[in-house]
C-alpha cells in the first residue's frame, strides 16, 4: 500500500485516514487503541497533523496488519465509492417505479396547460368521473372531462355539481 501512496510533508488526520482506507472516526478509534500513532500538533495552532515519518508508519501498520501496540489488526476493505476518491456522494439508484396507471392522461392534461397537475389529482378525477373505468369511452372525452374536473377543483368553482 505504501508503494502506491505518495507521502507529503504534512497531512490532516482526515487525509491520513483516507490514505489508509478508513473513515476518520474509525481511524481515531484505532489511534486511541494504540494501533496507529497519535498525530503531531502544530506548535502555534495546535492543529493535529501527520508528518512524513508518521505517514510512513501508518501506511506500514496498514500494510502489515499489525498495530504499534503489537496486536494484529484486521481491516475491512473499504467500499469503492465516490466518497473515497472525490468527497462527493454517489447518488443512489432509484427504486424501480411502478408504471403510472394514468400516465398518458396526465401528460395530455399537462399538455393542455395544467402543468402543476399531479398523478393523484388525475386518479381522483378518473375515480369520480368514471367509477366503472374508462374502457369504451372516447379518449378525447376522458381527457376533456378530467381537464375540466381538475380546473374546477383548482378554481374552487362548485357550480354544476
């Protein structure tokens, strides 16, 4: 591992943890347990850092799986994610979505100008206007009646009901 990673004059604790493939929290746990050396502190700012020699020591501990305290340490392989390399999270894959039962109707109503209409509104309109379903009804008539029903709901106009 130390052959692959170049040391620097000084690195932060977070960067040292990344160099050995651990989270910062886990790295601090292992420092407290005596597996890794404690960081040095800058004399003026008191900020912790790892100099080149301590970096090499940490990388050697990781390579050998033997802590400074002489006890063997087993490390889990860190997951290969964007956080390990770039610091940004990789978006999760969305769960497979169920097909919208009125997707074509929703698109048609949106195309008529009701851009803020939701699938729930369309489903409510269809349920109220066509309780037995829309099969056998002209698709244009269904679109027209659903559009008008949603328009009435939005305007608060309850006339003709």
